[in-house]
């Protein structure tokens, strides 16, 4: 949940100006061909063409001289000019859409339950149909059986949805639950005043929605009970975890920024507001609540099912004043769509003075012990913190709600929270709402920037929820847990499927367990290679000069790993600074001059380098064409060889096959690790495509004799050389690294 910001508005981005209208006359009468007259009449064309010629010349020049920084600047400027088109809507000219195609054209109901279905009716859905006073509407996607049927429910197939005449249909994917958008419009078109946005896996507790939600807000049937509101005492607090107030301190809802997971304290006090404007009502789920994949995979082991209970989504009531907030984005993953909708809608709800209120458990949902698709949540975890900051600061000068909605969707596309596709989708959604007869609510924009009310002693409402047992990463519920656990979860989430390979050239018997303890907390597994194997310490034999030849065997052992990170033991990896790196790209410190360099093979004392260069040429000549082309584009000097000290590099899953194939071409040739790695990397891909995350590492050729850790910094992505050869040195290193990962102090 967002915490409403009532501080003074911050300046927003300037709006795009509308382009001047195109001339209506495409052809004109012949003009006098006098040269001066022709020049004066066509001056703007001459200037335009001249500018284009100059631009092309600049591009060619920049490419030839290698001025990469200037070229990138030029490209960025060009990208800025490619603005997203702002939809033009004639709000007063939208024609009504009347249901003429479905068998339910004359049907009307005020209370609707909208679900998406891809299988035959579930038992939970059969129970939803039995709720008195509620009409179930099931939206089929491409996976739904053609003979789907449930007595008492309205089912709309893909074909029926397409025939309803809604604009949004053109933007919806065929195989996603976001097709519920059609159902929302259908329900509004057929008299809806309340819509229960539900899941076909949840059972309503006690079989009565009215027992849990506030179905009436202003009539005689309204409960008129006060609502506890999160205080805005802390201006820096922009998001809260409501699950804490229902007895589950260690559970967080899907969409909560992972950096806020460790905030486990309940509110010391809350304010009270009168009900009547809680237009969106979110119910909690017992059993398996609405949690993300990070929670699902880190808070239990094995295949046992979650059965979490709360003190008293999949499960939300929308009142008519918030029907516009039902729109599900289409350009993001299905796991992120409803979360982005929630934040987007809550921010817009402030414009009409509405609330999002969280209610005690209203449904029970069984955990099927299925894999949660973390890959579909990736964008959500990366962007949600930035999105919250953006929404809190966003302001609009528009005078009607729908205009503000469109403006916000446009601004979110500019900030790349979603794409232009959702801008067009928003325009279609708003027009369809008006076409089915929906009346947009009035604005209350002055509410946003009203000075904060002082919370007096009499306004305070202390609320300490009863604590219920839950799962908590092995930490006692009564213990002290802070934001550091949130960081650990975030790092583990990011690198939990990456294999960490370390080559130890020092006294590995003294440090092997420490290295496993340090990096094993973060990565999928830790493989240690050394000159001598040790079965008791699980150390595998390897030769540093040919270390690359051992990697394909490790790749084959971890076929489900997302990637492989190789590090030598004289290099310290600050994993907390690697979160922004692209795990689908190659990582290597190719821009670090002391680590990656070219050596001539024509001077004195270059016999070894010449030998390495000859073997590399032999291998390159046997490579498939795509490897040869890539390698030769990056290695243009004939009488030289490229070396990389190769202390740290990363190979993602999509390059594992290429890496293995090139190592196979090397065969028994003794190409050294330092020359083989640059050859392999530049053959696999162009250096301009490498992720630059390791280029900022601290790198020195030699460490100070007396103190090899003296120049360590927690701000760098990696530090070299930092030699650790004893337990005391390892403890010293841990204390340094604790600046970036405070939980490391638990190891010492």
C-alpha cells in the first residue's frame, strides 16, 4: 500500500506539444521556375535536407574516429526525439456500445464476480456461484475448453468477447487472465455497482461476502464504523506492509519492495477516519495468501504446503466509483500486471479522495505446491521501488479524472514502467467505459497538497495485533529481525540460481570452508577448484593455467543453473553491487586496463606470446563462421595477442553451449587461461555487448606487502588483489565486507 504524500507538489515533466497540422492540399499549381523564387519558396526543404546530410556526416565521422562517448550522446539525443505518441480522444464524441450479440443482452445485476478460467470449473468456482445476490462472470482464454459450462455462471468465450465491440479486445493477449478486462466492461454495461475481482481457487469464508466487506458505503445498510488509517508522521515512508497488522510479521504481499521486507514492527498508533470512501476493498487470504516467489521459495523447504492464518489480489471488491481502476496492464508480465494496477490505481484514487482498505481474511486458498514463476516477477522486483517514488511525486494539472488517468499512463510509459502499448490500451479502456455508460467521478485534487494534520494524543489509536505462528527463514519470531534479512533475500533471489566457481591458489585447507560460508549464503552452490583435490573438503583438482578447460564439465552438472560466475581467490566479489547486471550477458573486466591488455608478438622476449598467438590463430581458423566473424571484429591487430588476467568473469546460460564448443576446438593445445578467455569471450560475442558491471572493480597489479586488504572498498563491484590465507585474515575481510552486508558479522 502507498502512503499518501501531501507535501507540496514537485515539478513534473513538460508535456509534449502537439505537432502542427499537416497541410490539406497535397498538390499546388505550377510555380514560376525563377531560381531565386524557387529558393525562397523551398528554403525550409533545403535547410531540412542540409541538416540530414550534416547529421549523417557527423555519424560517419564519429564512427571513424572512435569517439564512442560522443556517438552514444548523439544516439541518446536521437532516442529522446522518438517520443511516445499521446492519444487524442474526442471525449464528447464517443458512441455508446450496446450488447447486441450475447444471449445476456437484457440481463442486469448490481453485484458481479469476475474470474478468468483456463480449465473446467473448479470446486471453488462452483461455490462462488452459490453466493446469493452475486452473478459470476467467467472469461475464457485460449486455454479454456470449448465446452466450458457451469450452471448459474455466464461464460464468455474468446469469440463472444470479440463480438462485444469493445476497443480493448484489440490489445489483449489470448492466453492471459488480463482478459478479465472484457468482463469488467460487460458487467458495467449490464448494471454493475460492485465488482468482486476473484480467483477461481479461493473459497469465500462462511459463504458470505457481506460478512467481511463493506458492501454499502452510504445507504442505511452501511456499517458506519471508523477505519484505522496509517499515519503520515514519517514523510520518508511511502509504503507499508498491512500483513503485519493481521498477525503475520514475517509475511509480505506480492508487490512489496524487497528492501521493505525487513520492516517488521507494527504501527505504534494509527488515526481514525470515517468510512464511506473505501472504494477499493482488499481482502486477505488464509492458507496461501497473495505472496511472491521470493517468499514462496525462501520460507519453507521441501514440498509441504503453506497454511498461513491471519487474525480474523485474488480477492478485491471494487465499488462503482473505482471501476476505472480495474484496468489490467497488458505490456508487462501477468505476475506484475495486477500489482502495477494496484499502485497505479491507489495513486489515482487520491485524486477523488478515495481509500484502499485492507480487510481481514475473506477467502481461503489452498497451496497446490506449484512452482512460482519468478522469471515473470523479475521486472516487478526491479522497478517497484522506483515506481512508488515516482507515483508519490507525480502531479497533474488536468481537470477531469479520465484525463489524469491517461496522463499518468503516458508518464509511466515515458519512465518505462510499461510501454506505449499500455498508453493505447488506457485510451481504449477509458473510451469503452464511457461507451458502456460509466460516469467518471469528480475530482478532489485539493486533498493532495493540503497541509498535514497534526496528530494529537486523543487521535492516536494503538493497535497491537495478536501474533500468529508462521515461517520465518529459521529466525525465531520473537527475535530481532531488521532490514538486513530483506537484503539477504534480495541477493539470494538474484543469484540463487547462479553457480559460483572459485579457483584457490593459496592454502585452500585453511580457507575452503570460509569461502563456502561466505558465498554459499548467496549463490546456488559453490564449486572450489585447487591444484590438489581434497575429498573431505569437496575440493576438486584443477590447473589454473588451463582453468577454462574444467568449466564445461561443471556446466554439464548444473543444467538448470541460470549462469556461472568464475572468481579467483585473490579477488573479492561484492555481490551487493552486482544486482543491476544483466544475467543474460557476458561479464568480464575488459575495460580495466591492468587486467585486459594487448601484447605485441614482434619484439624481444615475446617467444611465449608469439606461441600463444599462433595457437589462437589455428583455433580461430577452425571456428564456425559466426565465431570467426565476432573474434576478428574485436581483434584487428595481426602481430599481437590479447591477455586477460581472468580473475573474474560470468557466463550466462545462453552462452554455455558456445563456451563448451570453443573449448572443444582447443582440444589438447596448451593455450593459457589468460589468452584463452579473451579469445573465447570475443568469439562468443562483441565486447560492446558485454555487461560493464565489472569494469568498475578496483584493480591493482600487486597488493601492499604488509596489508593486502588495505585498499578494499565495499563500494566497488570487485577488488583485486586481496589475498586471504589464514583464519585471522578471513575474519578481517568479513569485518570489512560487513559494511555492505551487515549480517556477515554473524559469521564471526
